[in-house]
């Protein structure tokens, strides 16, 4: 990948801020310089003054990174200044994680893993410490990531051909999961009221019939950024429990809640019957930016549900380094998260204020949670006559599907050199929006926003 986009190791290191000593020439000197930096900043070193640096841009180019390298490969390096699509972050990993990984790698054997009790304890203690949520060891089932866990649960509770409810616009990979198990997504669209999304409980009730067995609930919600209230969750739970619909609560973004908001774990609701009718999915993948480590878990108080999931064929395969990373994160990463979340909160406010002041064709209301910004590009779409362009593109190439959001997304790549995810990918209610990942340095974010403001200024 690095060669295909015209990059090499030295170029990547240079972009990451690692430069050769003055006057040094040749590969050996460059390697010596890198070694010198490594010695000066040992892996897993604690931050100076106890403060982590989220402001310094950290280059990921040349590492086969989906968020950056894939977009450069698709559109060309001259068309990508900022990758703001795929939902992972651009920050250096928490030092405690790097330290733990380096220590484990010193043992040069990678045989079969027995999941240690310390791994389970770390999960239990993290949830208790952060949210006062009680989880017992026997309630937990491990999974390499959330998607295999969701697939396992859907295969058990939703027969092929049945309907699975999602509240759209919603994380687009849910649609893929539902299709993969032979089911059909039944959209319960969120209502947009004065710029904010709300659940439509009456519509939810109407969409449940004898062919509806499960619902995927996203809490906090991706991509809208809603942090659902206890009352919202309780009402969803009452409807689904009464109508015998199992709730799959995806809570992977739960650690990113903006000031003034409160995350309510679905499994902490007061109604015992509601809690027993649910399975919750969590992972350090979002919180600590560890999707590559393949380590997640699901849990439920309903032991009969868990027994069905295990008998249904779910395998608890984990990555050894994922176990090491998750344990270090949950045991030692509180301070890193406690500094990161306010930084993301500041990014959310910065996006809203910057676009309001400098790009009137693009609007944003600060999200309640997640490190995602769900921005309104309907004004830009109208200005570009994007719908007409989409129709012309489909007419020119019959059989293809092109949306107005696809047109806007490509226009932003070509004119602002910024890549984001088209809103129509997230189902009904997503049209006219873009999902922007703001889990990056303020400087990188400002570059993206200024590029967008300049590109739209004279339209």
C-alpha cells in the first residue's frame, strides 16, 4: 500500500515528526536517528507533567490505514488532505497499552491462549468503576469484535427471513450484519425536531409483528450522536419486552459522552424483565482505539440467553495482544480517557462554531456523545444540484446506484480534499448529511474545516 501511494518508510517517519540528525545521510543514519528518538521516548512512557498530547498531529499514512491510506489509494494523494471517514482515532495509543504490548512481545512465542481471570476482572472493574455497573463473570461472553457477537446473537434469536429493527439513520454495518444472517432490516426512523433526533415510539410499536424477533439499539447512537435518556431506554425496553423482541444494545461509544450528558447502560434499567430481555455489546475498540486488536465482549443477566448463544456456535476466539491491550487499558487507562473525552468535547464545539462562522452552506449541532459529527450538507447539496447529478450518473451507467450524498462526498474530496461518509449510507433519514470523524488533533480538524470553508465560499 505504501508503495502504491508513493510513500516510503522514511517519508512516513518524516511526516510523523521523526527526522534524521542534521547532516546525516543514507539509510543507516536515518535508522540511527529513529533509534535515538526511541531511546529518548521509551515505549509506554508517561506524559510530561501528567498531560497527554492530543494536539500534535500523528501521521498514520503508510501503515495500511483504512481511514487514510485507503482513501489516498481510491482518490489519489493530491485529493486527500484529511481522512475523516472510518470511525477510529488518529491519536497515539495510551502509553500503558504500548508498554504492556512491548513487554508481552519480548516473549517470542504465540501459542494458544487461555483467557486469564485478570482479563475478566478488568472488564468487571472498569464497568463498576466508571458506571457503577455490576457485571458477574458468568454473564460475560468474549468475542474478537462486536460484529461476530451480533451475528451470533442474530442467528440464535432471528430466523432467516425475519425482521430486525434498527433506528435509522444508524451505523451502516448493522445492515450488513442483518443481511448476512438472512434477515431483513426494519427501519424505525428517528424524528428530527429542531435539529435534534428523537425516538418515535409509536412507529416502533407499529413496526413490530409476528415476524419481528430482535432490535439492535445503538446507545450512544452512531451516527447522530444521541445519548439516550433513561426514560427513552425504559420505554423502548417496555415495548420490546411486551412484544417479545430481544434487544441487542450496542454500547461501544459509551465512554464518549459530552459535558452535560449522562450515559445510561441498558442493563442498568430498573425493570428486571426489560434487562433480562437484552444482551449488551462492548469493546475497548472505540474508547482506546483498538479495533486492530480484535477483543470485545457481550454480557447478559439472562443465563438462558447466554446458553443459547454458546450452543448456537459462538466461538470465544481472542487475540493474545488484544487481551494484553484491553487489560492494560481497563486497569491503567482511566487518566488517558479522562483527558481525551474533554478534548473531543472541545472538538465538537469547535466544529459547530467554525462552520457557523465560516461555512453557512454546512451546518452542525454539537453531538451529545461519540467522537462523530453528523453534519448537515443539504444546503451544499442543493447548491450543487447534486440530485440531478446523481440521476444523470445513473442514467449514463444503468444498474448503478448513485445518491446525491455520493455526489457531495466526491465534490468535497475533489475541492476540499476531505473524505467523509455519505449520510445516505446510514439508512432512512440520512440523506443530506455527512458523518465526520473528529477523533483527531484540533490542528487536523481545523485543516479539514478550513478546506471545506474555502471550497464552499464562492458557490
